[in-house]
C-alpha cells in the first residue's frame, strides 16, 4: 500500500492537494487525528492500494510531536510512505485569509492571525522535518498546485520525474529543490537597457546569452553533472529530482538556463517539466 501524508500550514493548499489525489482514485481522509493514523492504515491496507491523509494543526496539538515515531513505525511495517509538506510565505498566507475572510483554526483566546500563522509553523515542525517533499505554494495557482501534486505522486511511477525551476535569489530559494545552481556569476542582460524588458524566453536575450562562452560552460557543466548522477538516483528508486537555477531576479539568466536544460533532457527523459517561478508560468 502507498500512503501519502499531506500536511502544512492552513491556507497553503492542502485541500487542493487532497482533491487532486482523490481525483486519481486515492482513498482520502481529511484532518485525521495523528493517533488514528496507524489504526486507519491497518483497517484499509487490505482493501485500498492508494491512501492519502491530511494532518494539520486542527488535530490534537500535543500529538504532533509524536509524528516521527509514528512515521518510523509505518515505514518499519512495510508501508510505502511519502510525506508532502505544503507551505507559503507569511505574507501570502495573510493575504489569502484576508481575501477569503476565513477564520484561522488557531485564532482563539485573543491570538491574532499573524501570531496564529507563526504558532502553526512551530506546531507542524515535526512533520515538516520528516517530509520527503516540501512544496512552496506562494506563487502557484490551484491548477498549478494540483498538477504538481499529480506529477510528483502519480506521474512518476516507472521512471524519474525531472523538474527544472528558475527562480530569483532575492525572493528565496525553492524549498523543494534537490540541486541548486547559482547563475548570478553569468553576464547579466538586465544591465543592457535594450534587453531589460525581455526574459530568458525571448529571442534577444537568448541570442545574447548564447554568445557568452561563460554561459555555455555553465550549461555544459550542469548537463554533465546531471548525466552523471541522475542514473544513480534512478537506480536508488528515487521518483523525482528538482533542479533549481537561480539568478538575482529570476527573469533572464536562470530562465534561459532552465529552458536550455529542459529542452536537452526532454530528448532522453519522458517526464521533464519546467517552471519559471518568478514569471508565474509552468
């Protein structure tokens, strides 16, 4: 039996993720008390091949500290367990609660929304630290998040799922990245006023960066590194690898390199996806 445990702070997209798995015929349980997880698995493991449960801070809070022990118990019993932790930055969570006017589950006894969001992070730390995949949904819409969950949980069976992500360092490193490569050492089109309005997907920037020997060397070395190590991950039964390419703003250099890597590896891997975080596109 495959068990997917979804967790994360309120407003980060757990419901969207659970519905995505339910659409893929997972047996899903929302807001399951942690103390009942082992009991649920024992009850359904003979009838259900795929199970997903959502555990969050609405559960009995004193139980959450025992997650590592329960997780180990499930793994030792032979259950194929994958823990996915969803989160967003504080500003995004505040905005989502303000827009929807939903009540945060921890806003009680005079606790403000900001304090509740911070407290929830502390309560869920035991699950976050044990997670196999961390997803930052701050810049994902519901469709992108749903597709990401399906890709990582459903679409990766049989071969390695390879994702390339471009990002801007000034907005933070993607928390789900397995490898991070820093493209800030490359010539920057931003300083050319004629190129500044474009992105790494536009022909003027593509031509500029393609002519730079340092850019070609950077691309070649990442390509060789991945060609060397991706087969090792597949041999080790790894389902997915996320390669993040960063530059200052996530508009030019990182986008160009991620695009080139994606095109190259699509020739050899059947499951390659590409996301430009700061451009808001997949």
